[in-house]
C-alpha cells in the first residue's frame, strides 16, 4: 500500500505547478492587451467610440441621438479618441491588463486642468538617459501632428453633411418629433466632438510647453530645439484649423474653404 500511494502523491505534487501555470495563463489571456499596447481585438468593434456622442451631449444636459452612425460619423469618433486621450497616459502595465476606457468630456470635468501633469509624469518616469525624455516628448507631439489632418478632414466632411441635413429637415414630409429630435441631437453630437478635440489640442500644447521648459532647465540638450519646433508647428495648426468652432454650446461651426 505505501508503494501505491507514493507515486500518487508525487504525481499530485508535480501536477500542481502545471495546473497553476494553466490557470495563470488563462487569467492573463483573458485580460491581456493587444500587441504593441493596442487595445485587444475582442475589445474592438465598429461602434466602440459611439459613447463619445452620448458623453458629450449628456455632459451639457442634452440627449444623444438614436440614429445609427454613418461611416463618416464613425470615422470622426475613431479619429477623435486618440486626440482626446491624454498623451503618454498608458503605463506599460496598462497595455497588458487592459487600457481602453471612456473619458469624461471637458464640460463634465470639475477638476481644473493642470498643464504640469504630463511633464511631471514624463520627468519622473524612469528613463535610461535624459535624451530619451526629449525623444518621448518629440514622439508624442509628432503623433498629434500626424493625427491632426485626418481628424479635421473627417470633421469637415461631417459638418458639411450636417449643414445639408439641417437644410433637408425643412423638406422632409411628415417629419415626426422623434426624427426631428434625433437629427438635431446628432448634429449637436458631431459639433461638440469637434469642440472637444479642439480643447484637448490646446491643452496638449500647454502641457508640451511646460514639459519642454522643465527639461531645458533640468537637462539642457540641443535636441530641445527640435521639440520646440514641433510644438510650434502643432500650435500653428491648432490655432488655424480647417474646421472652426467655438467651445460655447449653441454656437455654429464653420467650415473653411
């Protein structure tokens, strides 16, 4: 009997680490992020950024539209999110344990914007050299510049089509109050999303400038000139966007050109 029990105990002991590894793998597999910090594929869907419209209208006391998103409206929201999300806001662990989350609109936020937050995180985060901090800043600014034109090109299309939608409301026969309300709500959503991105860009520029100023006095480097040039380029684009909107509810949005 002892000889029969011994192999069973050894097998049980040996199988425990294997079982533990299997359970850990399943748990991590269920919550891991995608490659290179991207949101994992099971979190993505065509309307994953639809919540932007409900958030921005709800934050100012308006109701969201029940209309389905058009391809242009969906693209507007997809291009808006990377500019709305605070720059360099995902630590490495977030890319593993899930990184996507809805964000409050500027009209809902009660905390006063702190332009030093980005710079403090950039400076305090461990880096192999002070140059890598400049490189991270340059990369973040360059990413915004790259995203700028596609977003505003999409915004111009959406706002122009909304202008035609608004004109068409007067010609629709037997237009129900519900249809009227949903059409108006969708136009308000689109306008406010553009205003949201505009505010975020202005805040990003202020954050980048604060960070660069602190880097210059803490670790001066000739690469600072490159960062300053890029920030100036982003600031010039933001000050003169293709779509002009005022961050005031009810103010019209104009499209240049």
